[in-house]
């Protein structure tokens, strides 16, 4: 299910604001659908290519983590994606109903992002997704409780004048 709607909120009448929502199955092949929809909307709104690519990468990494770690690869779960665009600010929320993050992991994820090191032969190929996400976005907020997890990404993007 995909829903796109212009929003009008008090105080923001002179600023365009849009929201697009998706509900996908916890299957890796659904990531390309989300990327395509986001790319189309962002292109339409004049977001520059570098920001589009960065946000697609960040969302792909998070959805991969939800499927692999949250749902253990199970294909019968939902992931909700909501993208809100207000001027040059993009907010993306990804929600699942997986087991909450362990408390120690939640604190680690919300701390300062570690510096990405130069890759070497013994640098692991896996386990850097959220580090990459945190380097791409301006903020990453993680909420986790018995109802599931919500990751909110925000990024100021550059938009072409139209």
C-alpha cells in the first residue's frame, strides 16, 4: 500500500509539505519498491541526486537490519515507512513490530557515532550499516518498546529551484 498526500498544517501554510507512506512485507525484494517510490517523489520535488542516493542507502540499510535482526529473516511481517518532506527537511520513520532492542544495544546506537576506519583486509564486511546511516543523516532517533521499534531519520537536503 502506498499513499501520497500534500499536508497543510497551521504555521506551515507557506511551506510545501508532503507525506508518503508505505507498508511492505519483510522481504528483501521489497526494498527496491521503497527506493523507487522515494526516488520518484524526491526527483519530482527537485532533491539533488546525491541526497536521493544517500537517503535510499540509509533506508535500505535499516530495512535490511529490520528483516535480518528484528524479524530473523521471516517473510510474514510488516514494515511501515513514512516519508515527510517539509521544504528542504526530510523525515523518514521506519516502524516494525519486532522484539524491542536490548537496552545496552539501544544506548550504544544512540551514542555518538563511531568514526569509520579505513578498510583493511581484516575489516569485517558486515556490521557497519547503522554506522553508515548515522554518517548520512543529520539525526537518527530510535524508540523501542513492547509494540516494536521506530527509527526516525532526518536530513536537510539540497533542492533545485523549480
